[in-house]
């Protein structure tokens, strides 16, 4: 072999080995650097994670004041269900029974899962539990039973409260007004006919 060829081969071999070796080192170095950066990022983000502080608040629910210690992130729905054991308003996430978490806030129908409990300080909260007093039930509940306005019943507490709010707002509501006022509630069982009959009968009570 000529001296020139030998030199070329040995140079090419050296370069290839060196290149591969260098590449491996570079990959390892990049991975280590990335991991180090991620570690720093996690450490920095964790250093900013301050545990939420519970605040002392008082909520007026169904006419009674409740002193509570609540973190700002707690919704009215979870406060009612978890802290006050008022489980009438339902926790629904899939939207198929939207409005099952309906309660009244200063007389207005609201979805309790969309409101923070701390926002309700100083307001009057009313849940479906307030519509029953021993054996006595509100006319809306009686109407739901009479007109078969429920099947599985999951949406029912929310619909009852929405109906109560609608009739409080418009005691002589027309069927179109009732439909509009109940528009924020959905029943996956399709019991609308009975619900509307109930609301309309109450709205027309005394009319003649
Ligand atoms: S979702 Fe079943 S009765 Fe409305």
C-alpha cells in the first residue's frame, strides 16, 4: 500500500471513531444538561408553590349562619356537600345533567359548581333542603311528584331549585317564559314534560 493511501485510511478511521465517540459524549452531555435544566425548573416552580391558606368565612345557608375555614379554591358546591353535608345539589362534570348543582343565591338560580364559596359571603344561599320542613314540602316538589317530573332523579334537585327561582321571579309565567327560565338545566332522562306541567300548573294557580 502506498504511503498516501495508508495515511488517508488512518486519517478517515481516526475521524470516524473520534466522531462517533464525540457524538456519544455530546448526546450524553445534552441529556445531562436537559435534566439539570428540568431539575432547576421543577425546583424553581416548587419554590413558588405556597400551600393555599384557609380563610375564616361565614356563609348564610338556608337561613342559618355557618362559620367555616375554607381555602379560596373551594367551590360553593363542594362547600355545601363536603363541609355542610348538604348533598342535594349534585356534582356533575360531564354536562349531561347540567344544572344538577343549581342553588339559589340571593334568590337567583346559579350553578354552585361554578362559584367559589368565598364569593358568597354576605349573600343568602338556598339549597333544595330548604324546600322541605318535616313532612311538609314545597309546592314545586309536590308538583314534580304529581306530574312525574323525574326518572333517575339526578337532575331533579337542580330542576326543583331552578323551577322555584323561575316561579319566584315570575309567579304567573307563561310556558315560554318557564322554558326560558329553565334553560340552564338539562335532564338526560328527558322528563321535561312533567317538569313543565308542574311549573305551569303552579303559575296558573289562582288564574281564572
Ligand atoms: S337526569 Fe334522570 S331524571 Fe333528569
